């Protein structure tokens, strides 16, 4: 059977229990039509890049599943009808990602404060003087500008 990933964004004013119910509804649609949900991830309430239907944030949920091709059409039809879902996307993949998704790993890293391969930056005192720039004059020492174009 083909493998799919389905991600949807639910409205920001929903409770977490309602978001979980939406994910369970999607799971029920898939399983009742002969598919199997491999993994369900709730990415939480996240800010969106731009406002969609007067929402600046949304609850993100991702489902990894395997199912016959007709199941995705039914899943998308039911998702489109639901007023609590702002956006959705289903894509076919060659294989499912093992372990947590990139979004879940990103959340774990930010909670720990891990900075990746940046290393220790030091105290920045190793730069030396900024000799290419002269001393800055005091603000009171500046003469008023007279090079304005007459409009």
C-alpha cells in the first residue's frame, strides 16, 4: 500500500482535547477505509507565517499512514468539510521517517537550549580595537545639516 503524510492546522481557539478529537476522527476515517495509521504527532499551538481566516496561530497535527489511494480522497473530503480545520495537506512519500519528525526534534532542541555546532563563542574581547573607524563625535558637537534639497 502507498505511504502518506497528512498534516492539518486546527483553529487556535480550540482546546487540546478538541484537537485530539480531530486527530482521532482522521484516524477513524483512515482505518475504516482499510488503512493503517503508523504515527500521530501533535506539534502544538504554533505561530503561522501569515494570517489565515483571522487566525495568527494554529494547532498543528501530523499523521503518517498507509492506505489505498481512495482513502486520501475521503480523508481530504471530510477534512475540508470540518470548520475547525484551517489548512491541510496530504502527500505521498516513499518511506516514513523513523523516530520523531523534524518538528518534534526542533522542539526538543529549543527546550534544552542546544545551539548545535556553534561552539563556545567566547567573550568577544578577542576582536581588538576598531581602528578603521575614528572616534564618534558627541551628538552636541554636530553642526546642523544644510545640504537638504529645497522642495
